[in-house]
C-alpha cells in the first residue's frame, strides 16, 4: 500500500521502516524538509521524504505519528483534497506534563481523534496503537504471552484494512480488540494516563516494554 | 480488624459481607439509617449498621464505597475526629455519563482520591480496587490467569495493611502493583474511561467479569 507517515519521531521512524521492510511504499512527511530525523530516516531506509502535504498526496493511508498536542496543527498543513476519502490512522496522545509529572490529559470529554474526525469528516479516521511502545507495535512477540491492541473508528472497511496492516506487523487477529465507533477512542486515550503511572512506578522496566492483556 | 464500609451499593454490600466472612468486625454506614439496602444487608449478614459517622467512629479502617460523584459530600457527614489518623481506602470512581455514553471524567488533573487526601490530610488515604468489578475484588480466581490490582497512597504502613486485606480476599501478592504516592491514582482513575469502553464494546461479556494483566 501507499503509506504516509506523518511525523519523524521514534514512532514514525520505526513504523515507517517496518512498513518498508514489509514491501509497502512509504512516504515520510514532516513540517520542514531539512529536519535531521527526516534526512536520517531516508538515508537509513531509502524511504521517500517530503512535507506533510507531499506525503499525504502520495498515499492512500496516512499514519499520524506526530505529538498529539501538535497533531491538528500538523494536519492543517495538508491540502484538504489530499485527506479527502482517505484512511487516517491516529496513533497520537495529547498529554500534558508539568514538572515531570502527569498533570492533565488535554482533553477528557473530547478525544484527540474525535477532534480530528470532526475536522476531517470526509476522512476515514481510525484510532489505534496509541496505548503502547512503538517497539511493541512492530514486534508484539517481544512480550511473553498474549496482549492487546485496540481499534476505534466509524468506517468498517477502513478498520478492516488497518487490522490487516496490524496483522502484517505480527499481531494475532484474536488480540486486536475493535472497541466500536470513533467516540470509543476516549477510552484508549485516557488509558495513557494509566500507562504513564505504570511506567513511572518503575515496576515494568526502563524501556516501556509492557502492555496489557484483557483477562476474562 | 474493625472495618467501616461507607456506602450500601453492590460494592459495599459484597465487600462488607466478604470481610465479615473473613472474621472482621464490619460496620456499614449510610446517609440515612432507614435505607433498604442497609437494612437488607444487616438481615442477610448480621453486620452492624448505622450512619456514616457511626460507622467511622466504630472502625480503624474505612472503605469508601460511595459513588465517586458524591464521595466528598458523604465524607463531610463524618465528624473529622472519626477520620483522624485512620486508614481511608477509596474505591470510588467519579465518572459522569450522559445519554448512556461516557462524556467526561469529572476530574482529569486532580483525581478524586487526591481531593479526598487534601480534604483529610490527617487520614492515611489509599486508592485501590477502583479498576474492577466487586465480584473480582472478592474472588480474583474467577478469571483464568493472572490479573492485577493497583495501590496508590502516601503512607507505606497503611499500604501494607491494605495489601494484607487484599491478600486475605484471595489475591496473590505478586499481582498487587504499588504505583507509588497518592498522586499516581490519577492513572487508575482515568483508566475507568477505558474500562467503560471495554464493557460497552460487548467483547468481554455482560457481567463485567474481566480485568487487565500487565504483560512485560
């Protein structure tokens, strides 16, 4: 598939490299085209690079890997026609830290991804992967035992395409939990406050290599 | 131990009955002493009943099992001297539902239990058990495989006493995760938004008999 990776941080770099490895056509977009991460990623992987808008223009499916507090601003740099009708997968978290402590989730009654879907009603917006470390996104087998990934979105066909990509990344279908419509993403977004307290407890290692399994 | 159960809903009734079974001295408190749940619980279990204040006066350790949106009002009915120096275990969630959908967590930067600790600085406040169904609190073996319960609180000795009670209820010590100081409880409180979306997805049964296991 023609995949746009929006954002050049660890999530975008790792996920983009893995999609290239899997044989997809990956275009990484950034605010500016002279940014070091972007140039370094191209050199390392051979993937295509450019602006957010160029990446979107080149792709059928977009992964928002920007920092959640900047995501709406980043998406606004894309010509709307380049988002129209496309699948937009949002992996971001809109968390605010003060003094090294989690002080608030920027939005508690209106998830980031809901705001994105509202801003781009003609895009098929899906929330997934915001609940775990990127190294687990691309290598779920790194943990012992089953653990889950979650999906929210209004478009069933888009969800099924995104599920397919998640399975390509190494996930078992049985561990992908479809929570329902996009509104349900408030759950996994607020979960991040919990994830952060787990990390800060020091009980789960320094590398954030942990995830949850729903036991029933 | 002399245990006060504040609140007469399913959580208070089930937990209070279990603590009686385990040989503790349990006093259930309510806003009014003619409430049906309270009288029914006394008839069924033989436990002591009375007002919130009478329950607190009679006990060394209090379990707040009131609805989180009313908890501060309920605690305000207790004479402060009856809370002074005692362990106050908060199990509540301050969630607001509109039209059957989760719309907000009443507090995202200041957890309910933090507000309780601030209001009663001389009490040893502990957050636990807010992340799961009461039937799992008293019967963790009902699920197949390990799953976790979380603790937050500033007083180490109080946490160790509460851990001891959790173990009496059937939990393995290895599955009790001490997250740290009371501030960390914002994590498990915000987790509830996620718990609710899991429940609403219909993927985990109608009886809310599920919990999470942290896999690392």
